[in-house]
C-alpha cells in the first residue's frame, strides 16, 4: 500500500500547511512525495520519540502533520510521546505505521505489530484506520485528514483475488452475502478469505464484513450487520492482532452492553510474538490459525 499512500499524500501536498515526517524510512517508495513537498518533507532520523514531539508542536501551530515509520517504531518506541504530547492535547497528528500485523514476518517479533491498535485505542481521542485493500488508501487518508482527532493508519498490503472489484471505501462493507453465520474481519485479511467463502453453498455461505475504522464508539456497526448478529447464527471475528485489546474483545463487550446474543462467538487472532521458526506473513498467519482454511473450518465444519 506504500505506492497508494505516496500517491494519496502527493495529491494533498498542494496545501502549504501539510508537513510529513519520516523516521529515516520510505526509501525507494516515497521519493515522489519528497520531491513534491521539498522542505516540508522532513527526515527526522532514527529518533522516533523526538519526531512525535516535533510533530505535536507542528500540529499545535495548525499544520497538517503526518508521521511515517515501520509500524512498531511508529507506536511502540514513542508511546509516551504519543500519549503525552498528542492525545492528551487532542492534536490531529496522523501516524502511519507500515507493515502491520506480521507484515515483516522473517524479521521476527521486534518488527511485528500485533498489539498496535489495541494499545493506541487505550488513549483518549485516538482513531484507527486499517485499510483492507490498496484501493482503500485514498479514502482512509481523506477520512483521517478530515478528522480533528489524532489517528493511526495501519498499512499492510492489498490481498484481493485477481480480478476482484473492490467496493467503494466505507468504514464497514459487506463483501459476501449468504445465509450462514457472520464473519467480520479487520483489514487486509478479508481479501484472503474471499474465494473460499464465496464458493460455499448459499445456506452456509457467511455474511462477510470488513471493518476499517475503530473504535466502535466512533464507527457503529450498520443496522444490517446488527440484524445479522442478533439472528443468533454465530459470529467469527478475525484480526491480525493479539486477543487482548483487539477488535474481537471490543465487539464482544459492545454486544454484551446491548444484550445482543450472536450465538457462538469465535475469535481468530495473532496468537504469539515468538515462534520456533519464522517465515513469511502467510506462514505466521497459518501458525496463528488466521489462514483461510481455519475460517472455513469454523464456517463450514462438515465440509
């Protein structure tokens, strides 16, 4: 999604108030943005805490401020500065973390971001965006820029099947219609499930939804989804994030507060930081039970 990110930010760069800070990353991807912004493109170096504080000061002066780094360096290393300098003052800094989830698979747990949005959503005023497809990035940038709140954008890579026509961007989208249980996916994982779930017979084919904006209090589930959840046919939530603090736990509490009983509640999530062997993102997803076959085993256990 980095190309789409670069293109989207270049289209915004005509505003003289826009500034972009990178933690010494983005080479061979963000050069068009650098050329367009000139001095407003700032390489803050390997000094993420300082970068966040500088960005907060720029936002306080009224500038449209964007920060970019590899995801764990964007939220974990400067967490205190994000909390104290950005969110406590409700400054609309937009943090962009590349390689969310197991995106940097073989580089190991220091480069994984599987607790990122759960941690950041504990902070006041924070919004989170998890684009599911490459085509979502422009919509995410527009939505984040229009918000007066701080935001975290978790970039991955679009994984839609070849030839799939991505529906127009929205915080919630129903990708598959059926008469089975409801499946809700946060972000790009949704693309990896499309072929297998679409091929199921109508009577067990799930209603597949993808969510790209959190928290729920700022992005309520649409009425059609609430109706499906209340049917009691069961729900399966999948996210490339640890169980605690993730979307699954937030949805479970949201349903409990409203006395909505979805029936069986299944939660697929990133199970570990450490593995005996590291591999690609797909390899680690399979070890966490986040692959398509794991979803099919829940949705259609007798097939």
